[in-house]
C-alpha cells in the first residue's frame, strides 16, 4: 500500500544511467533557477516604498534613484558570478569559493548562510505568494499560513519527482509571469504617456523634510532583497547540460536582463501612479488595478504573480540539496544528504528543506515583511565572501587579464559588504538571530566533521596486521513460554551452532516450577536457564546473565542474542505485541558488545 502510494506521488524509480537525461537546458534552467530572482520584483519595489513612507508621501520619488542603484549592483553581481561559474565549474558557489581561497571556517560560514538563505527562500516565497492571493481575495487573509503550508507540501512532492519533471511543471508559469509583467509595464507606460493617470506622484527632486542618509541607505538595502537568488546559477552548475559552465553563464545573463527590466519597470509605474504600500494589497496588485481595473487581465496578473511567488521556492529546492551534498561530501553534514532517491534527486535534502521552511512559516505566521530582512542578510553574507574569495584567487593565480576581473570582484565585494552592514545596522531587530544561529550552524558542522573523522580513525585497519579472528558462537534465546515462535527460533539457532541456551525469567516459585516441568516434557535438546526476578523485571536479570556469559566466553566465542518477534497480519496488531523485545533490543544496542538478531514469526490471523 505504502509502495503503491509512493509510486503514485513520486513516479517510477530511475536507473543511475538515466542521470544525464535529468540535466537542464538553458530554458528549463531559467525557469527552475531564476524563479526566485524574477519573482522578487513582486516585492522588491514595495520594500523600498515601505521604508520611504516613514517620512511621508513626498519621499516616494527617491524610489527611482534607489532602484537605479539596485540595478547597478545587479550588473556587478552578474559579472562577478559569471567569473565564478567559469572558475569553479563543479558548482557550490560561495561555499566552494570561500573554502578554497579563504579557509574552511569562512567556507562553512558561506555554506551555512546559503543553507539558511534557501530555507528562508521557500518561506518568503510561499508567504509572498499567499499575500498575492489574499490581495485578490481578502476573505482568505486569515488562512494565509495554511495556504503557504499546502504549497510547500506540493513543491516538495514535485521536486521529489526529479529536477527535469519539476522544470517542466515550472517553465510555463515562469514565462507566463514574465509575459504578464511586461504586458503590465508596457500598458502602464502607454497609459501614463497618454495622460490616463492623474498626476499623483510628487515631482522628481522635490524637497523632502526629515529625510536622512540613514533612511535612504535603509531603503536601498530593502530594495536589494530583489537580488536574492542571483547566486543560484553558480551553485547548481552540475544540473546543466554540457557544456555546463557556458550554459550556466548564458542563463545567468538572461536572468539578469529580464530581472533588471522588470524591476525598473515596476518601480517607475509605482512612482508615476503614486502607489502607497498597503498591508492588504501588494504594490503589483495596485498597479494592475490602476492600469486595467479589476477585470480579467487584473486577475490573470495576480494569478500568475501568486503562482511565481509560490514557485520561486523551487530555486531553493534545486540548490539546497546540491549544496548539502557538497557539505556532506566534505563530512560537514550527515551522509544521508549524499544519497540519491528513486528519481535521482537528493531526496533527503528536499524533504528536510520542506520541513524546516514549513516550521519557519508557522513560527512567523506567514509574515513576509518579518522574513525578508533575515532572508536578505542570509544571501548577502555569501555574496560578500564569494567576491572576496575570487579577489584572493586572482591575486594568487594572476592569469591573463586578471586585473580587470579583480576590479570587478573588488567592486562587488565592497558593495555587498556595505549592504550587509546596512542591513545589520538598520534592521538589527529583525536580523539579530543570525548572529546566534549561524555560529551554532558552524559549530554543528565542526561537530559532525569531528565525529566522522574520529569514526574513520577508529574503523581504519592495518591491512598487514589486522586479520579476522575465528571464534566459536554462543546463542542466547530469551523465551516467554513454549510456543511455535520459540520452536521456530530454537530451530534456527541450532542450525548455526550446537552451543544454544534458552533463558526464561520467572517471577515466583510456582511459575518457575511449571516452566521447568513443561521444558523437560518437551525436551527440545537445548539447555534451559531459569532466572528469578523478585522485582518483576525481565530486562535486569537477562542483563546480569549476559554479563556472565560475556565474562566467561568473550575470548573464545561470539555471543548472539536471538530475539523472537511476531509479525502481525494487520498493522494495528503490532501495538499489541513485541514491547519486551523492543526494550531488550534498545538496551542491548546501547549497553552491550554482542550480536543482536531477530527471528520473525508471521501470524496468519
């Protein structure tokens, strides 16, 4: 039943040889890996306006120069990450760059920040998508957390089916969103130039009282949230078809061009239309309403906007498992993240990402505005470390034309570092937890690495000295009575060795005498040891007996505890049996250096 349900949800298992067919073309990669960055135009301008409105409506004209500055940073990041792609074609982005050039600790800081960023990507994207839906249908506002959780579950299932299949699902909504936004921008510009919009916006360059450099920097850093996801191409290069690095670089430029055009277009329309941020309605919703009215086109734009905001999380679903794989390969995350699932994706990473992002949505009650500052810091730390790492690389290697590349990365590093500091100083109340969480993540990485290294040292053998030691075997079979399951277990034990002992724990003289008499009558050819338990405990007398056997035979015999277990016909019957055997196994696993084996007995009724 479970297997059939899994096949229905995830699909048929795929052979390892089919992995090349799971690689992405440029158009599919643009849909999967750019959905996060492209979707940010739905809230990037809004974040700028929210900050500017603190000093009043007359300050909204600052959104245009701030948006142009964001575009400048986007250009620097695109050029910088293009260089990273060709320098590190195996992927990994900021983690690999920082680890290779700045040291392991810095690499782990970048890797940990990226992992946090991808978790936040899913939480922010689904929360923002929910906001778009509730803008069009205000009656759903109270159910936004549930809507976000359902979408996270759906995205998790889609990605478990494999990256190619998820790309096929995503491609149409992503390109519909791009078309819809460009239709909105072109229609809005035409309407404005035709004089169809009242002169609601303050004049460009108008004097604004109470405006400060601190506030402008805060608005700029908020607008830079539109740049999250730019790094995804350099992280996921192995997911591209060959030549992987060239295809990744081309897709990165395509994404940057589309993102820049949409972002400045939305910012201009918001200024020309005099849009004011509204908790109940997004900026894009207000622009679409002012351009087309609440007709079919409005609802189409809101629908595809909501859909792309939900699906923007898929960028994280593509990159988080791959980064987790690289960290696990370096022994900084559990080995489970290196395992490919039935559909050749890193299933454990996909599932963990879904669970953690769902918990985050619940914790923040789907509040996008509370999550975005934390989200942006999580991505700008790796931005900065990646640029700094590339600077060190150019200085060390000095390839032909390295100076121009060094200058590009230097500009990128200084700019992203400045934005990171702006975020920290202007939104410290939102991002303070990063300074607690990231050190804990890095300590966890080191703890995992230390454990794996210690285990490797402990398990490593000297091939010229260490050889298998041939010993005998003693099998201990705990029994609760004389039944078919005991007969089955003893038959199996005697097929392995003649040195078999059955152990029975009795609570009173009458019970013990009855058991000894039945055993003598049955006479299975196995010695019975009867233990008395004055305190009605089965585990404690058994442990004392096993201690005695260990002490006497440790040098000559392997000791095996053979535990009978009922396999019930119906799943709910399982709760009616096997409690003692489960406790015995749990104790033996943690306390004794003995072999623990289970002999199943299938019940037919």
